[in-house]
């Protein structure tokens, strides 16, 4: 492959892994980002905070980092938390960053530009002017579907409305995200659900390429023989922000049908909003609070299954991580779930907002014999192996070998 790719994304997300895979494929020209530790020496000396801001093997001169774009966010979050003003700062950062990258395009003259939803509109326009082939990657869904689904959810569950983050978009940000997929030569979608929302928005199907995200296999513990289910409560795991965006109220309602000696729900994550609705719930549930990503990796082996009845997810990295740890997963079609879960084999796919279906799926898990559960666990692990970052690199290489 002789192509040289300029990839750009402000913030973190999964762009670091995409950039490193491009480097290992021999096609990376430059990765432009915001807060990234590019120096190999500084990477070795980094503390816990900075450790989240680099990947080993991805250093200067391949990386161009600009910390200034995130400074206002860092300060605001420290002083006032992640309120709506914080979200607007993120959107404005993306806009300013994109404007800068557009100016670099004419200087670097790559053969391919790879941008990410929300921070690439101006650069996509400039790429078109310069005749540079372009990609726009979406890790969630098109904004039209996001707004529709989340606004509908806020009306259906007003008690939980303040827990739905990323529901309000300034007009300028919404317009940018609506336009981006239509400006790119190719749109990369993280899941079949993401692809559907793009088609619903009017994008031609032939313009869309599904390329799932990866997970860090080395960080996930897996025991082929899991603890037997018989004679103890079924231990369910919910991991992620405690938010109505992830369907938390429907899960809590489903749990009312179970006794603590039969099923126990364990919740890990930050409580979004004022937490009043969550605080009112009484049932067989233990709230453990927020934990680091590394801590969560170590927790997977303590539980029997993951339940994520998400209303709007796009991908849902925790789904493939849990599967990799051998946990069957119950989730909805608004995620990577249908792409990786064979219903009744390594988990269950339940309709969005369906409490009865959630209850039935949990009862299915509770009713599995020890041998059937072990088989479901092994199927879970096997399915996750198609979603490692190594597999992502293979698919990325295939994508470029067939491109312009």
C-alpha cells in the first residue's frame, strides 16, 4: 500500500488505536490530535493521568499534538464538572481543531484524510477541493437519530431526563455533524446500527463501510471454567454511566421481579444528573460507584453476565470486553449487540425499552444449567475474538487495499 494517510481527531476516544494500526500498516503520514504525549521519554515517565493520553509505539514524529485545544475543558471540568457548558466547550474545541487541520491539509498533501464525527467538516470540504480521498468515521450514530431517540426518551422517562448526556447540541455543532458524512468519499460505521442511522439520514448504502472498534485483549482476564451457577444468586453486571441513555430505568424495573437470593445486579459507573430517580429505587441491586477502566477489567471475572439495555449506544465497547471475559451479554439492537451476539447462544438481544423482554432474558440466564452456562461463556469468548485491535488492523488493511 503506497497511500499516506493523515488522521485527525481532538480528544481521545479510539482514534489512538486507529492511528497506531495505520502506522503498523505502513500508511500513516501524520496523526494530528489535541492532548497527546508524543515524546517517547515522556511516555516512559508519565503518571496515571498522562497514561491515558498515549499508546506505546505511537510517538513523534508520527504524532502532532496540540494541548491548547482542551485546556478550557480541563479547567471547566475541574471547577464545575461535566455540565452543559462543558459539553459546549467540547463542541467548540472540535470546531477550532477542525479549522486548524484544514489548513494543514494543503501543507502535508496526504493521499487520504481520515476524520471523526464532529471534528472534520471543514477538513472534509478542503479535502474535496484538493482532490484528496476522505473518510469520516462514526463510533455512535448519525446525529439525526441521536436527537430523535434521546429526546423521545426524555419525554417517556421525565424523571430520568437529566441523566441523558449528549442530548443537546448547539446549532452550529448539529449542523456540522449532519453534513460531515455527506462530504466524505467513504463513511466508516462502527456497527450495523450506526449504518442504519446513516441510511435513515439519507446516505447511500454503498458509501458506508462497517468497521467495528477493537478492544484491548491483553487487559481482559478469562477463565475457561467459570464458577458454577447452581446454589447461589446469579450475579449480573451493569458497567457504564448510570444514565437513561443506557436504559437504566428499564433494567431496574425488570429487577423488581427477582429476589436477592436468586439474582443480584451490581452497578459500576458514575451517576449522571442529580441521581434522585436512581436513589428512589429499592431492589436486589448493589451500587459500587465509578471505577477506573483497569479496575473494571479485573471485575469482569467476578460476575456471570453483563446487562446493558441501552437506548442509544452505537457500539458499546463494554459489550465485547465482557464477552471476551466469558460473560454472556443481554443488550439491545441499538449497539454492536446484534453483530456479535447469537441470541440464546452467548447472550440475548431484547427490544429497546422492553421490561418484560429484559425480565425474560434474565430468567433465561438464571435457568441455565451449569453445563449450558459454561457453553454460553465459551461462545461469548469466541465471538469477541473478531473484535480485537489486531482484527481491526486486518480489516483496516483490507479496506485500504480496495480503496482508491
